[in-house]
C-alpha cells in the first residue's frame, strides 16, 4: 500500500546521519506530510513543512509541496522554493530530500549542487530532540551560566508591580524558566467566549520564558544579530495555579520544577488550547522583531505588526517607516481592564524594560483580541462581521495550512465532546449546498473528488459484491488507497434509492482485478451489501479531479457527495475513543473515511464562529419545548455581550430591561447565520416593513419562516438528528418604542440590541423530551405584555442561565414570590466587574492557589529588606539589615549566616496539599512581622534565602538580655545568635513542628544547664508535642515561647558548653526521651520527620 511504503521510506531517511543538515525529521500531523529542520550555519536553521500531494500514487506519480514555517528566510532560499520543487515529481522521499538539501546548500551556502553533502568538519547537525549546543561553535555568542540576578529581580518586580504573579522553575545558576501569569477571570472576557475558547475563569493564563543559558536583558536580546540564536523561548498555557509544578521543554526533554516540589506534591500541569500553539508561534518567530521595530520607529503594537507584515514582501526604507498606518493607536473594547491595555514599551527605553512584563502584555493583548487575527498568518482580519470564535483569514495558503496540515482545532475533540453539535453543523452545510447557496467553499485544500456530470472519465468493470472485487474489462491505473465512485451501468440493477457507491482500493492484484473496501452508499440508502446482487456491471470513476477546478454548482454537489461518504457522527466518536485514553485520529480510519471528506468536515467545524453547546440539564432549558432539541447559543465578538449590557444600562425600562423573541429561518440558511450572526445584509423572505432583523414573541409566527423557500428535500443521509426545522430564541433590549415595528413582528435595526441565547431544532431523529420536566429553579421574569410564547401559545419559562455573562449578577437579584429573578433598575444586571480588579486579585475569598511559593519570594526579595509583598523599593547593601534601618539596639547582623557553614539533613521529601498551603501562608505572615517590627524587639530572624523547602526553616534567636548568662556566653565566644532548625511534619498544622538547636552546643541538664534544651539539642517543651500543640498557633507565637524558654533561669539558666553543631540524630533521640520522661505524646507522624 502507498502509505505503508511511504512510512517505510520515512523510517529509513530518519536514521541519524543520512542527511547531515536535517534534524527533527518526522511525520506531520497528517499521514501525507513531513516536517524537518534545515541548519546551514551554526546560528541559522529553518523549519520546513512538506506535503506529499497525490499521496495515493506514491512512489510514482505524486508531487511535493514544501514551504518554510520560519519567518525571515534568506531570499535565495525563498527563490529555491519557487523553482525546484517540480523537479522531484514522482521521486522517492530519499531522492527528494537529497536533492532538496543540495539546492538549499547552493542557496544558503553558495555551493554547487552535488550528489551528496558530507558533514563539514566545522559543523555538526543538531541531534534529534536536543537543543543546539552553541559551545561547539567559535562564532556563537559567549554566554556563561551565571544569572544576572540583579536584573532578573528588577524585571520580575516590574511585572509584579504591574499586578502579575511571577515565579521561576529550575536552577537559577543554569537553565531555568521564568513564569508570569494572571487569572483569566480578571481579563474581562465574557463567559460565552471563555466557554468557546475552552478556558476556565478560575485558572491562570501562564507565560513561560525559557532561558537555556541564563537570564538576558531585553536590550541585549533585541540588539543582537537576527541570525544569532534567541536566548529565550516562550510557551503559553493554562494552569489551576499561578505556575505549574513542573514543565518539560519539548526541544530538550528537560524537566523543570519548583524547589518545594516533591513526589507527593499535588501536580499542576500546564494545559494547552487551540489558541496556545498560534500564540507560541507568534511569540517565538515574530515578537522580538516587532519589539525591535517599535523601539526603533516608535510604532504602536498594531503599527509594528503591519510594518512586519509589509516587510515580508519587500525591503522597506526610512521613508516607508513614516507612513501614518504604522502609528495607528490601539483600539480596545470599552470594558477592557486597564492592566490588559497597559503598554510599558511605549513609556521606556530598552534598557529600562522588563522582557517578562512586555511579553506578558503582548500575550494578553493577542489573547483577548484573538478573534481579530488570523490563527495562521497572525494578520488582522477585516471580515465585516464579528466572531466569538477565532478562525483563519480567507487566504488560500492559510486555509490550506489550517486544514490540510492540521494547524487548526482538533476535530476529534469537537466530535467527542459535542457530537450533536457536529451533526447539526454538518446537516446545515449539507442543506445549504443542496439549495445551491453554499458560496463559502473549502477551496485551496488540494482536494480530489469524483466528477459529477454526464461525461465521466471512467472505465467499466464487473462488481462481485460477495468478494468485494472489481474485474476490469480493460487495463486500468488504479492505485492502492485511491477512492473511487461506483455507478451502475444499468441503473435498474440497484435499488432506486441508491444513486452511487463509494469505496477505496485495498489491493491491486493485476491490471484487471481490484480488491475494494465495503462500499458506502451516496444518497438515502441504508444497507449496501444486502441489496447488491452478484455480478453487476458498473462504471468506476476515480477521485482525481481537483475540487478547485469545478464550476460553482458542481463544487456544491461534490461537497454533498463527500459528506455522504462519512460515517455518522456517533460512529466517528466510537472510533476516536476506541484507543482511550488517547484519541485516535480520524485520518487513520483508512478505507472508511475519504481524506477529501475529512477536509470538508474539518472546514465545516473550523469555519463555525458561534458558541453552541448541547445541554440537556433542565436547569438550563426553556420550558414547553419538549419536541425540540435545545442548544445554548452565543454569537458575536467577545465584547459584544459588554456592548449589549451597556445598551441595557442606557435603557429607560426600569423593571424589565429585556424581552425574548423568536427568529425562524429555513434549515439551509442556518449555516450562514451561525457564521455571520443575525443581520439584514441579505434579503431572503422579503421585507414588507423595511430593513431590520425580524422576530416575533410567538413561536408559531416565526415557525412559518422556517419552511419558506422550501426544503429541497435533501438532507444529510448520515444525520442522527434528521433536522426538519430550526429556530432561535433571542434576548432583545426592551425598548419597543425604538423598534422599527412591534406588530405583527418585532423589526429591530440595532444589532447591538440582540443577543442569541438558544437554538432549537426539530426532526425525525429527535425524541420528545416529555412535558413534565421540572422547571429551572431560577427563571427570568418577563414583561407581561411581551412574554415569549411557545408551542400552543403557552408562555415559556427562561432559565436565568440564558443571560450569559450576566447570570452571576442576576442570581444576586432579589427573588419574588414565584422564584423569578427581577430586573429592577436598582438591581439591574450590570456589565461584568471582573475587570475592576487587578490581574491576580479577587473580589472574593483568598485562593490558596494565589499564594506565592517561598522560592519565588526569596528571589524577589533576597537583595532587599525582606519585603515579601512585592514592593519594588531598593535598599543599599550597607543598609540592608533591619537593625541599621530601624535603629535597633542589637549587635545581630541578619543575613550573615552562610548555608555552607553548617550541615543539615536534607530537606523532607514528603509533602501534602494542606501542609504546603498552610506553611506558605505562615511563612509569608512570619516574614511580614519580621519586616514590620525592629529586630531587637522580636528577638528572632528567618533568612528567606536559607529556605530551600517550605518544610524546613532556619531560625536565629538573638538580642538576649545582657544580664542573662546565655547572652554573656554568646558574647564571650563571639557569637550573636542561637541557630535552630525547624522541621514541619506532613500533617501540619494538626501536628507540631520539630525544633532543635543546630549551634552552639548547650550544657545539658545533668551539667546544670537550662533553657529547655535537651542533651541532643532538641527543645524540651510540651508545646511541641501532641499533648500541648494547638493547630491555631501562629509561628511567631511559637518563636516567642521558644525564646522565653531559652531565657528561663529556672531551675538553671541556659549556658553554652562549647562551639560545634548538634547532629540531627542526637536531637531526635533526645526528643523521644524527653517525651517519655514527661509523659508527653509523640506526634503520630514524627517518624516521617525522623526518616526524612
């Protein structure tokens, strides 16, 4: 079979060393595509994607189409792509790669084409899966692994001051990742948009900046040569915490994690979405160039993007850079939060800018505006209508890459999660094609179809239905894997309901005998094999006509034929889930799904711009519609809901701000409505009352329009819904006096006054849902004169969830006696207040996922005065200690204790969610107290730079009363503090911490020593046992009691025996002996501390 031979050839060429300048050679997202990296200088590499056209004819009659994914490729390489590809038609994959690389060498290195390209002595190809090792190249920029900690802290503090959550993963002395994030709920995005984009409002959008060789300032990065390797790579995702617990970098297979992460730490993974891949491509391939253009010319973000795109086709000079279009101001929706609109790049020079902050601001800008830009070429889309769902522009190349190369949304995910929606969308497209009105066609995809018409390029054969073979009456050139259309030579031999059959070639035995797959009926026929008789004379038509070459009406017939070859949606769902937990790609269902039909299916789903969700929960359903299937519906741009709410606020209706109305239209028209929204750009049913959107409060009135124009009798034969009609329920601003007409219809010209809420469909495959379903617990109170009426002219109850993003506010409205949410002016639904708070703030209770981890606090504050709440003030090194800043009366110098001066047992490996979150809060509170109070008054100090694990703290007790023997002993030995280790158990705060002295060594009780220090160094206090511990105790109160114990002079005062440290094992044993002697209960999980 061709694909088996192709895969074998691909496996052969992937062997290391076959092509020294190629790396990452792999199969693309589709069976007939490959991708690879071509490297021609130590610092230059280009990503290529190659599609094998006519793959079913490999290795003889196929062709190759290659293009560069990387931006800014050398002009000579671009010229090669335009001229040499046709030279390799019908060549094997090995021959193509060898020849293609030779021509690339000629273009990039100035070498003559040759039969082979041996490895140059001064160049090593990038190995598969590894990042480039720049140390091998003498001309590479010299970078060390040390981090510019001062600049890193400055940049992260700038991001934190802007309201973002910041952190890092990995080793700051080598490769590491900077994380910057904000909560999605704070971005001011509508609930409908978040649902369509598959993001959770409580999650964080996270930008990761990977520095493989240490941190670099923005001005250093943008000033380096464009041919030099970028010292930073960016990734985007979503996480339930402000940063993931671990991240694996795909290029290096290197994993990074936080310092406090252990095997038992709850994992928070970075999740991807359909928008993350386009964002990452934009950030890694264009962002830095766009930043350079802004810094050089003073462009806005929009202007710099336009300039970048213009520069791809020609070399722009200084005069061009002065054009007004490059200085257009940014346009934002009215309700966009201020921090999303912030633009630090316009206010500072390069050396003052924080790259993490600038990159995050740009990421948020593109994320909240994603429906305004093409997902593939990233250019601004001027489509003339608004979309709730991101899509691609009308460029044939963009559509080709988006669909055929798998750069679009995951088709399989859509089918598994919303099968009824997929069935409905395909049915709408089929009906529109049958009506001859499918004008937006999937062109430019290289689809091959069977021609339709009286003159068909075909050949005659004998069909054996039992053996599933075709016996040709003359030689043929069919290929394995090729799809064919089978039509009867004598139409009376086949049931009248069957117009034709489709099948794929499984095996070619000789020039006359062909083995085929189970035929698929095209039409209204339900069972193939039982209705076929043996020995039928048929015409065989191969799928070899280019779809783009067909006339408009034939294209629509071809779309219908391709859709008829598909299985029903639920069969596709079963196939996808057959290899659970992984999803099986539909493209691998050979012999059942035609590749061209798969492209059409993907195009139908990708071109839908409405948010549609099938929801059978009675809490979200309109009552009285038991003969209909209900879908929740949202349309328009992400800010259209905000504009709608603004119109409500401007309305004069105090008690009933909106009304609900029906809109009916023929089935074939809904394919267009779901893509462009309700409008009056086209006249379909006449406009007796002028321009506007026609709606009615009575369902029966709008139902009349569902059948106008005729149904043409053509429906998608595989549909389980068997749709016969569709009608929407829309929320409209309640200002009838401003409607163009109110009787017999509502005629509304203000499109911002209309928001679609529900779509109802009826059909033969839809079961009646029953009339006795419970009503929603919360329903919207409608105006008595404008109440929407359903079947039988009965009023319908509309759930409060129909109100989209305003539902949470509506729930707060006072309920009347019927349990209906009122719409009174004082409590009228308002625009979302999510943008009022900062990017990481919340209007409700504190979320533990917001708690900044200790290593991030230490990074932010390690060169300052210990301020852990992100203040960006600086303190000179000579004034960094509290005693100098506060004028405290102590000889203790904080920050002078060095980690290498004492030896501890390694940090605990255990961790629990409860303990980790509790300890993070306790640490923050403790450091705040330490920062607020003079050191000589509190008498203890926790150095955050010595905390590598939140379960293990180092505490210094100091500033003792000079009259105490302990203070005198410390001074005599030249010491200023007692160093203690504090280890927390996995059940904290239910179990107490273990506290022991590290240094110096104290006199034991037998030596008439006191201070509650055991012979092994453990603190002998009932407070630190299960008998005396209180889970509500704060850490500073524990410190106070430990300090009081050290200062106690009864029965004897604490005295220093000698210099030296206590071993951990001595302290554990002494603690157990003390508990036994006093009858105190040892904590149940103390053995975990002992074994850690």
